[in-house]
């Protein structure tokens, strides 16, 4: 039997991760991450969160995300909340702010765990909205709004059935207009909030996507469909995030993280 790998299973609104503390990126190679994420032959998860020593001054740790297919995204909103909660509990911190270094930039994460609820508010930085784009998907014109929340997003507004998501999602995510690929948000404004289903680059349909919620809220504000400066309820299949976009486009995201279990597995 090979050496064992210790891990912690976390989830944020059903977007689930295998969190591993490591000294360097080689602690979990990308191919091994894909094996760990397999829901039948591995631990199961949408991705692996590597918690590494920070490269940035003033940050408490670095987060590296590896998707279930072995690809490496720049940023993960649900993942950074899980990392912040993990670090806070490891340090005995029930309330306070931690700074996480990510490939999308440093993120300040304010943890409120005084009653064990695991709520984390993240300063997600400025979400950039680049405007609308008309794309050809096998002869069908599809209108999207392109945004960047530390990683790329294409936001669609309308009424979408599950079949629309499963057909358009992978085709938009890998469209030649997006050389790095893109996350895709299928969105409708309803009542006081926004309903969103996300096709996540490198994963597929997920129960939640934190950066997708932020990108959607920013696009809705830019289009006059939501108000700036107040929390916008963004409802995903796994639950609700509250996203606030200020007048300069700066975004804060508030939502829960949850430790599911810890364990070990063979490292190779």
C-alpha cells in the first residue's frame, strides 16, 4: 500500500471540494486530482482545493484550484469560502478576516463562525463587464454578456430548460471566442433576486458557482436589472448567495461553507 494523503471534504451550497494542505503544487498533481474527484472510484468532488504557503505578502495562505477534469481555473468563489473557514477553524478564529492568495488575486475573507454557521463574506474585487456578444452555436445565434470575476463568464438572460443548459453550456464554454474557455450562467431575474444555473468550465452543471453569482449580479446591475449598493439574492440550485455590487463595480459575496468530513486515501 502506498503513502496516504490526508484530506478534508468541504462544500459551499453543494459545490463540493477535496481540500488538501500541501507545501507545494506537487502535493496533488492534476491527474491525481481528477482521480480524487471521481464520484465512483475516488472521494468525489467538483474540484480539489490545494492550500499552500502564500506567495503574496500579507496573505495567510494560497489557494490553488484543480477542477474535476484536471484543468486549473484562476479563481473559485465557493472554494475560497471553504479555504477561509478551514483556516479560521484551524486557528481557533470564530470571527475575523483572513487574506487568501489566489491565481485571480488576493481575496479578503471575513469569517463569522461564532455559532458554527460558517458564514464567509468575500471581497471579490472589481467584476468587469465587457458587453454583449452574439455567438453562433451550430447555426443558432445566442446573445451573451461577457464578464470577468477573476475568471471568465458568459451570462445569458431568459427562460432555460435543463436541455438548453446541457446543450448550450458545453458549446459556449469551449467556443472559439473564449480561448481560455468560459463559465456559462443561465439567468432569469425573478422577484427581488436572480435565479441562476451555471455550466462551470471544467466541471459541467454545478449546484453553485460563487464567481458565477458575482458575474451575474454585476451584469444585471450594468443592464439596470438590479440595484447597486444593496445585497442581491442570487439563487442557485444549491442555495442562496448575497452579492453586492458597488458603484465602481466592486463585489462582495456572502454565503456559507461547510466541513463535511475528513479522511485519508492512498496518495497514488
